[in-house]
């Protein structure tokens, strides 16, 4: 296998697709369905072409090319990271055995489930972001939105390739179903909660790319450890693209906080609504919402599913090879968040294997905190005393140990009545959402930017901020 993509083929790939005519034909017959899904559910704003990155190689250097591409002609390809010769399974009961090139019969349905769940999130996010182009704060931001969208489309291709190549007829059926479920649909919604929420404005978009894409980073990190080598290699390459999505979220919120802080200090006020910006309390509420729905994406605090996935070698831990233990965990214990017998929010010790969702979530929480620290530094540097915070893990949860209770962002348990009365202090209200939406007026003029966000420090691929990143139709 070479690392470079073959762009002479209908479906660019580095998996020698031409050597397997049946698979090639099957994927070529899925391709028009993907394209019609993209036309009807992908970015709604008509464009002529967009300055986009396209993956061309999976090697360390020069893996992507930049250029103007009509989005419909984007070359969605199939790329697996280079094979690591002699790769051995790193954890679970098969630790030390050679990694698998095929799917072992006994793990077929679990592996398919993991791949389908992963695959389902990718088109879901494109659907959620479909209408954002109409209100982009600048051409730079518009281009980043489209970059994220086309790459999520490619990540769908990555999972569809695995389904077609390794799961026969049920794999092909699952690949079709990935295009039929839709975000927010009542009849056939997307599988995971956060992917049925709306992304109606750009504050939500940046929060989503910060918090929800970051779940993607951590889940892909665990699947990269998988004993099933094609899954491992595809996730490794997806993580490379994912870094840009993280950057979009992190710097997007940086820039909103920066703009708000500047207007607060210049005008000596906490209330920036009169200046067309987003006040810190509203930013905090959006943060609370997106963080808490993203915590739900890790599943329950304790889970037999995750224990089974780990033991079987299907899904590892974040940075598995840096952990200093036996990588089997059969005799280990782990503290997880729980509701105690008295109904208090506390912790309890469980078998380490069943606590692995909590283990991953903790890595994620620490990473989320680093963004909050960055935004607080922007506030501190502006001489402001206000700070943003991550809410408590029990706040606004719909999955896991705290799904049945209500808690404040500080982690105090609340009665249903208290929650009803006070949730508007912590989650975006209709008034907040209407205000944020009122700010979402498109700025599609080269070099210009909306009043509620600061310009970025750097453009894309060495280009300036005022580059014509998108040519509208
Ligand atoms: N909503 O044993 P449990 C990304 C289900 S994001 C609805 O507690 P488990 C991206 C669960 O499926 C990354 N249902 O947890 C980001 C199970 O159902 P079954 C996506 C939920 O199974 C931005 C039952 O509840 N990738 O890439 O250990 C843009 C009991 O579950 C939810 C993955 O998630 C929920 N929030 O963990 C674009 C990786 N949570 O099986 C892309 C693959 C749980 O009993 N998925 N349930 O019918 C997994 O590893 C696991 O399925 C989960 C759940 C982490 C999702």
C-alpha cells in the first residue's frame, strides 16, 4: 500500500480499491446516494467555489492540498494511515496477539455497532450546520464551516468504507441507513442525543466544535487503539483532520470572548448588548448547554458495554500505551461519580473495566478545562474579574448516573420545582437565543467581520484574513 491517494479513480483512495472490483462497485453505487444527501442536507448557501483543504496523502508531511473547489466536486476519499508492521493488540484479553485484518465472528455485531455510531455522528453534524452559511460573520469563518462540513463528509466515507469492506450485506444496509436517519427527525433521528440538537447560530457552532467535536477526538482516540487494524488506521487519519475542527471551536470562542471583553472595558459596562456583542452570562449558558450534552456522549458512568469492548480489544483507552498498568484491568478498581444511597452526588468504587467511560470522560473534562483557562486568560488580560466555568458533571445530564436528578452548575442537588424555576439562569432561554440569533447577520464581504466577534490572528494556509476564501454563487 502506498500512502498517497490515487486521484485518477472515481473514489480517491489509498486502499487499492481497484483490486477489489466488487467492493469498488458497491461503493460507487453508494456514491450518488451520498451526493444527493449532500445536495439536500449539506450546506444550503449557494457557492461557486471555496478555498478548501483536500487530503492527498497520509504521510507526515504535505498530507493536504489547498485550492478553490466547487463543494459538490470535493473529492471525498478513503484514506487509512500507514500500516504499522507487526502491530500487536495493546490491551484486553487478546493483548500481545497480532492485530486483526478481518473482523472476528464473535465481535462482528459489537464492532459494527461502534462503527455505525461513529459514522452516524458525521453526517448528523453536517445536517445540524446546514443553514449556518447564511449568517456567517466573515468569509474566513464561512470557509472554516465548509471545511469542517466536507471533512465530516469524508469521515462518513471512512466509516462507510469499513462497513462495505468488512461487514457484507448488513454493512451495506447500515451504510444506506446512515443517509436516511436525520438530525432532529422525529421518525428516524440520529443515534446520539447531542446530534439531534439544533446548531442555529454561530455561538452554538463554536461551542459545538469545541465541546462536541472534542468528544469525537476522544472517541476516535479510543478506536485508534482498536485491535481491528483497519478501524485503528482510519481513526488515526481522521484525528489528523479533526485537529482543525478543534482549532475552529477554540479560536471561535476566543474571538467572541475577546470582542466582548474589549467592549466591556472600552465602555466600562457588563452589558454589551447595546454594542451588538454577546454578554458573558449568555456565553456561560451556551457553554453549560454544550458541555453537558457532550458529557452525555460518553455513555453511563459505569457500563458493561465499555467493559466488554475493552476486554475484547475493540475500544481502548485514551493514549493506551502511556498507561502504566497491565492493560487488562481485570483486578483493578476505579472511582466514578455516582448518586449515593442517600441520593447525594458523590463517588463510588467500581471495577475498573466498567468505569472506562468515566476514565475517558475525565480525560475529556481536563481538556475542556484548558479551553476555559484560555478564555479566562483573555478576560484576565483585559483586566476583568469575571470568569467562565465548566458546570458540575451532574448538571443537565440525560444519560448516566445523574439522568434522573437535577443539579445546579455548582453541583447542588435541586428539586424538580427549583430546577424548573432556575434553569433559565444556567441554560439559554428563548430570550437569549432570540438575542443571539438577532446578531447573526451575514457578513459576506471580503475583509469585513461581524461586530460580535474579533477577527482571527491568522488566516488559513498562510493567507491573510481578508483573502477571498469563498466565492458565493
Ligand atoms: N444518546 O453502556 P452505556 C464525533 C446508549 S463524536 C443516546 O452507558 P456505552 C463527532 C448506548 O448506545 C464521537 N444513546 O454506554 C463530533 C447504549 O445503547 P445500547 C462519536 C446513548 O455503550 C462532532 C445504551 O445507551 N463516536 O465523532 O459504553 C462532529 C447504554 O450505554 C447515549 C462514538 O461515540 C447518548 N448520548 O457508550 C462530528 C464512538 N449514550 O447499545 C463527529 C462509538 C449512550 O444498549 N460509540 N447511549 O442499545 C461508543 O463507543 C458508545 O456507543 C458510546 C456509548 C460512547 C456512544
